[in-house]
């Protein structure tokens, strides 16, 4: 058989494997793959519960649709993105790193280091008091590896980390809770929007390089969503008919393509597709632009909140609360509902090149299963 034919057959087998991954339940052997999560409130599973932070989701009605119907620290009515990705790959959800339950065999599942309020920059989220900034998250990852090494041996721990799936979600807070935090912020006096985006990207590249040095070899990196379209920003900007806040949209439209380009450059420097870009902007805009197509009654009004668009203040026991979370795209002023998150996760798993670059999660799993 010719070399060209061999290559073609190999690619066909990879595609077939990806289709099979999508059409059947993932074997439990795949669950042996650890899962590590870094980032902000979109992926925090409860670390801030253990901190003196104002960025918390540990009181009702958060968790109203979680299996226990109790708040867990997830900024969701139910499951969050890491939970749903874990569900899709046949694994149990990784515990927050600060959870006292993260001991023994639970370490083999992985760990969630994310903390609501953090950003790429250290000065992002200072208003939330105690949070686990990204540099600290990476230090805790090193500490985790030492703990895992003590459990299964350093060599096996290194293999576990190298073979793991990693999710990284950062950037939104650097805009919403830093650059645009006040009408004239320190960062907006220092940088124009394009300049600040380039600055963020340069800092983010160092974070991701460090993550690679620490052993990560398959990293899903989500871009920001449409920052100007969340209910909080609609309320803050005084949107009359649900129009998205233009300057925040401009920031997202500049930052996200630059992030994709940076990931390509980083992969080129490494010589492998370590970093996988997820186009969260488009994933969200699909249902924000046409909510009824996806079964939502609104993509403007949050299920839980106060004021215009339920976009003011925080989601708490005194907030307006919708009776059916499944028909609201947004759960609270900033975070999508579990049902909306499931749409996002579907794209991560099986989305086209419009949503995932250079490949989706199903393709990653098919490729890695052959190693």
C-alpha cells in the first residue's frame, strides 16, 4: 500500500473513531483520564466557598436544579461546564481543590482549581477580596502533583498529568471587572481597548506556557463570551431594547481572534496541538441572537436577579426567580443556565471548525485513544 493510501486510511480511522465516540457511551476506561480545571466563575465548582470572598454562590437559589437541589458554589442553577464535560467523557466531576473531600482515590479523578472573580491579571477581581489568582492556581496544581505522587508514585503521577484533559477559562473578568469596572478605570486610562487586548494576550501566553511546563498536554482554552450581551451589562448600559453594550462587544471581538492566533503560535512553538481553542463567543451568540430556535423564551432577561433584565445586584433569596430555568438562556446577571451550558458543551464535544480550533473534544479523544 502506498504512503498516501496509508495516510488516508489513518485519517479515515480517526474520523470513524470520533463518530463512534459521539454515538455511544464512552467506555469507563476513558474515565481514568484525569480532568483539571483552571479559571473563573464560569468553571468554579466551589473553591470560593472556602475563602473570605464576596464572589460566592453558596446560598439559595443557586443549585436549585443541582441533583441535591442545594447550592454548591457553582454559579449555575445546576451543573456547570466542567460537570457537563465530565459527564460527556464518562467521568465523575473533579472536586474543588480546597474541598476537604479531595483525598485518597478522589485525587485520581483530577481537581478543579478555578476561583470566581479571577482574571489573567493579578489586579483583576481585587474587589472580591480573597480569590485564588491564576498564578496561585498553578502553584496549587504543583502541590496537587506532589500529593498525587505520594499516592501513586512520582512517575505514574507524571503520566496521569500528561494524559489528563485540562480546561482553562479566563479573560472575561479582565474586561468586565477591571477595564470596564468603572467608567474611567486605571486600566482604561493606561490602554486603549486594542492595546489592552494585546497586553492580556501577552500575559495569557505566559500562563499557558507555564501550564505546559507543569505537564499539561491537552488543554481546552475557552475565549470570552459576548461580554456586552449578558443581562448585567444590558442593565448597566441602559439598553432599551436588549441591544448589547457596544464597547464590551468590541473588546470581545478583538480579544477572541487574538487568543486563537496566540494558541496557534504556542502550538507551533511546542510542535504539537496542546492548546485547543473554543469559540465561546459564537457558541453563546447562537442562542443569544435566536433564542427561540434553541427553545428559550429570552436571552436578555436573567432567571434570577433584580432590576432591568434581572441584571442588577446578585442572585439571592430575595431576587426575582423564574419558575422554569430551562427556557432562560441566562441563570443570573452574568452566567448562562445549565441548559445553555449544555449547548456550549455540545459544541466543545462535536463542534465544527467554526467553534473548535484545531479540533473538537471527540477528535481529541479518538486521537489519544490510539496512543
